[in-house]
């Protein structure tokens, strides 16, 4: 199960599970990188 992702901007995003990680990553993208969107599969592909 992947629960951690490091955004290219340097922000480390951690979730308790994959669902939370995807939700937190999408929120980070909306807040810090407007217009940049990734789906669940794309987020989990780059997560660890």
C-alpha cells in the first residue's frame, strides 16, 4: 500500500491509506498548483 508522495515542489504528502493519500494530494494540487490535476492511478504511480 502506498501512503507517501513527494511533490516536485518539495511538499511531502502522507496518508493513512491510499484513499487518504489521493485525497490529500488532490487537495495539495488544487491549493498549490491550480490547473494541475492528476487521477488516482497517476497519483499512486508516483507514490511510495
